C-alpha cells in the first residue's frame, strides 16, 4: 500500500492535496504501527480512515469547498476499497453488464453564445514510433514539463513504448499535433468541461425550482439490512442511508439524502457514534436546509426516537430536545461472533464464540447466538421492560428467530416481545429494550 501511494504521487507531475492522492496517503498512514492478523481486520482499520480523509477533502481544496462536494476520485477509491472488503466477506453481488450506450449530450448546456471557460479534458494513449523518436531514450520528464507549460492537471507516464496522458487545456489540437511528432495515437478522448459544468448548473436550477414545494420536515436515518430499511420506512422515514458498524456513509451520501427529502427541516438519526460527526459535517454543506442531528448511537435509540417522533410539540429546538430525551432510557444489546480472545475481567471471551454486549461492555460469552441472547436478556433484566424488540440478522434463519421470540415471550410474560427480520450484517441479534 505504501508503494501504491509512492507510485500514485510519482505519476502526477504536480500532486494536488484534497484529491484521491490525499485520501490514499492518509488512509495508508493510519496503518503504521497496526498489526492486523487478517486482511479483514486490515480493511476494517483502513476503510474508516479513507472515509475520514475523504470527508475532509473540501478543507484542502477550495474548488470542492465552493461546490459543496467531496473529491470524486477519493470517493471512487472508498467504493473500491469497500468492494474489496465485501469480497473478503463473501458479500459481493453478481452483476450482468449491459451493452455500452452512447453518452447523451445536453445541446443546450453549451450554446452559440457560450464561452469556453473550463477548457477540455484531454486523454490519450500515444504509441511511440521508432521512425519518429528514440523510444529507449525518450525523456518523459521533459515531455511532462512541456504538457505543464500548455495545460494543467497533468498526469503522464510511460510503459514500454506507450505514453498515457491526461491534461486539461483550451487547445487540445495543439497538444495532439505536438505529441504526434513522437508517435501515433491508440485512443483519444476530449470532453468539454464547460458543458459538464453548465449541465450541473441545470441541475441546480431544477433544485431551486423544487424549493418552492418543500414540505415542513423530513426524516433521514442510517441502517443496514433490508428488514431494518423497511422498518424505518414504515415509521415514516423519508430516506434510509445504507450504513452502520464498519460501513459509515460518506458526507456526500448524507448530503444527497438531506436534499432528497425536499424538506425545510431535516431530522437525522445516525444510529452509530462514528456517524454523528459525519452527519454534522454534511449538515454544514447544506446551508439552505435546517438540519438537526439527533445523537442516536444505536439502532435502538433511532427506532425509539423515530417511533415516538412528534413534529408538532413546538419549534425545532423543542422537537430536538424531546427526541434527545427519548433516547436516554433505551437499552440496545447486540449479539455477534467474537473475532479474538479477550479477557474483560468479568467475562472470558473465546474467539468464534458469541458475545452479548451493550456498548463497550461485554456481558456474556456463549457457544451459540441464541444462548448469548438469552444470557444477555438475563443480565439486562429484560423482564422489567414493557417492550422487547428483537431484530434478527442476516445470518439467522427465520425458524431460529421465531423460536427465540416464543421462548422470550414465555420467559417474560409481562413484556411484549416483537421479532423483526432486520437482515443486518455483523450482529446476529439486536435487542431493543423500552
């Protein structure tokens, strides 16, 4: 990974911070001194750092800050890395690709009265020709220097007799004519960046028109698992952003979710302590929307607050205060497989056993998820609560979950036991006590 960072910076003549280069470098730097035992653990360390760096790219590059977005290349790197992690977990999906379709051009985005403000994104593969140059002694550094003198955002490197070039310029013809002195083109691509920019402005105009039809409030929450998504939608959520433990959504994804609600005030329920800061950062990127982030750190807190959400009890301050009060008395227990041996003093955890825990406190270690769930209920005094909501994870079959629901109902007759197929990853069971 360190070698990859070095090669990436070396391939760019003028490295710019706040781009994919920064995201890659800062993510890899956080691995220094770490001793992951598996590739899975390595990616679990790397991914949050890549996301954190990505969210900070607007602070390093003014053009991103002005546009209110994160770096797209860095975002691509995060998605690719997440795909690697999913592949290691066997969570990848099989996709059938359709045939390539021609890109549609908005002819109104660049008219006869437009001015070429941003130039052309010009890319090509140049095959050096022995009849035109000495391939072995071809001076890539001097060639790159010339490109920088006539354009910017230059990426140039040579592999064998092929030179790959990316450059932004207002005169792509001059560059192509010059480069053809050394060889012939294998591929070329030239795109009008002013047209792309004006197209994005068209979307902005559409957004402004939607401002006239905003509803009073919207609800955005974060959850992972089809069952959990359906549960939150049934409670009145406008948008459920995919994410959770080790799968934190980016600020860009949250900004899109806020805007998608088309609401004057958006109440956000992150449901994970690691996502709260990102949700607040995303709120700052939406100056035209009042965003209220409720500090829900668990799925249980989010469920409780959203199920009792009342937007009519007062102004946004009163609603926010009420929601934060609601989550104070909610207990959320988790059951999942232990990734390593741990001694907590009260509990000896054995790798591959199942543990029941609340926050950072482990209560039980058992051989099956069902035994861990029962033990956790006993430790938490589940019978003293009115409602026991049981969310069954993706690795739990319906029959086992239904059986557990019946057993807990019989054990705690004074409590209402409800089972939902949450489909969440990582946690076999999520137990919500209200």
